[in-house]
């Protein structure tokens, strides 16, 4: 492993990767930096966000939820209304455009539950690129519908059979496959994780969420919000909302990690709360690890939060104190899921239900004239079968 000096947020981030990847990452970085000032790229990206994703996503005042909970006004940033049902498509379309600009013909991506895989396969179909999605064999079994979706969209789903056969191993194998096929392939990473430039790049593309929310709340309320809340898995929907308001000192920010079924290692997915500094998947950050430094398999009711590390910029925001990170348990997330269904007619993703739960906990401690924006990162159709199963099992 070689440590390259680029892409650090304080002590976190970097490029802890095998030597052959450094040049490939530098090529991705060069294409990414160039796209920022490329008017043709930006105009095409803006068109896709509007015509394919359906942006801007509404900033919705949740009136009945606010009345039920009491205290601050709760607004929801409706990423659940995006094409494919979550925020992930914002990033996959942009990176697929970069792949094309670099002359690549094949997208490689990892997926856990399959949401990033579906969003990547969608972008590949739209742009006429080949697509291989690496998914742990255990997840392939658990997430049959998303596997079928990816295949419908023309992607090849490659089951990964090493270790726990879940997301962490899928990333290792997918990066290995990229090293074998660098000429033709582009690695399309799904969150603000991995080696530089991915954390910076995914944060930049997901920043559309916070830029829109900032303008929308100024339009609706004539001022900035008092508090932002979002769920943190790898950290891309949260970072996308937070980053454009990170320099607005009066805006408080809370990131919500998956507290799972308890505080012991293996019972949660809260890397910032219970993890230690370490290197995983090419970057230094907080990682859930045992005494020997072995990565501990995480647990969360929500597959999208089930990752043992977190994006390096969040680690930096935690250490500088700019963002406060809390946990919400499986049970609290399920309660919030149900309450949002009944008060607003919105079935949220279980990931997003963690953010809603934090708003339910915090709003009553705030004044009625104060404002919270919650990132509703995705819709919950994908989770209904699991919620029904848990209800039947009496969880
Ligand atoms: C994947 C996913 C997440 C977690 O990923 P982040 O990178 O932390 O945003 C959250 N919500 C939904 C709906 C997801 O699909």
C-alpha cells in the first residue's frame, strides 16, 4: 500500500491503495477537476438532473408531523421523489458522464442492498455503457428484487463469495476487478468514501441537495434553517445536504448513525460513535474494528447504513466539532417510519427513518419559530417486505 499525499481532510482521507491504482485515480481526478469548469459537461448534467432525475426535489413542510411532534417546524428534502427512489442517482449519472468523457466503455461498481447498483445500472443503460455490479453473495440472496432490476437494466451482477459475503468484501473484489481492466473500465463509487478523489467528487455531485435546500428555504422562510439532520451510512446524502451550508455558522448540523440493537461492537453501524481511526477501502477514517484492528461486521435494520466505516470528511467534521453525530436504534427508526407513514402519507426508506427519528427527538426541545430540514434520502417501497417480516416476528 502506498500513501499518496492528496485528498486529506485533517488526518483523514488520502489514497491508501496498491501502486497500480495511483495513476488511474489521478486520471479520474483530472477528469473530475476539468468537469467543474466545463460548460458543456455542466449543461448536460443539469439537463439530466432535470429530465431524468426530476430535479429540483421539493422542500416540503411536514405540517402534520410538526403538529404531532411539537416544537420546531420540520421540512423534508424529498430525495425520495427522485427517479430510482433515492439520492444515489445524482452521483451515478455524473460519474457515468465522466466515464464517457474519459473514453471508458465499462462501469464497475459495488453494491450492498442493491440501491447503488440499480442507480449505476440505470446510468449505464442511459449512456450505453457496459456495467458490472459486484455484490456479496449473501446480499444477492437477500436482495433478489434489486438483483433482478439490475439485470433488467442490462448489468451483470457478480456475486462475491469471500469473507462475510457482504458489501465490504464486494468493494475489495470490485477494486481488484478494476485493477485488471483499467484501460476500459471506470470505477463508480457510491458514497463519499474510498481513496481520493472519490470522497471529494461524490460530495461535489451530491451537493446539489444542499444547494437546492438552501435556496428553497430562503425562498419559503426568508432565512436559513436552524438545524440540518441526515442519516449517515457512508455519508453521501448527509454530506450533500451539509456541505453547502457548512460555512453558515448559525446552522447547526446533526448526522445520524445506525445505533442498531445496542452499543456493543457488531450490534450497530455507528463508525463515528463507536469506531477507531483506521484505514479501510483506501482511506483513513473512523472504522468499526476490534482490539486486533480487524474490521467488525456492522449491524443495522437498514441495509444502506450497514457499512463499517464512514467518509473521511465526516470524520474531520466530527473532530472539529462542526457536526454532531448521534445514533438512532432499530426500534426508534421503525417507530419514526410508522409515524411518517401515518401523519404525512410518505413511506420513507429505513435509512431516512433514522433522520426522521432524530427530528422527532429534537424538535420538541426547540421553539415553534425554529426550522429543521431533514434529508428524506429515499423512499421505503424497498423496505416494506422487511418491515412486514419484523412486525410478524414481533420485533
Ligand atoms: C444508500 C442509502 C443511504 C446511505 O448512504 P449515504 O452514502 O450515507 O447517503 C441512505 N439513504 C438511502 C435511501 C440510501 O439508498
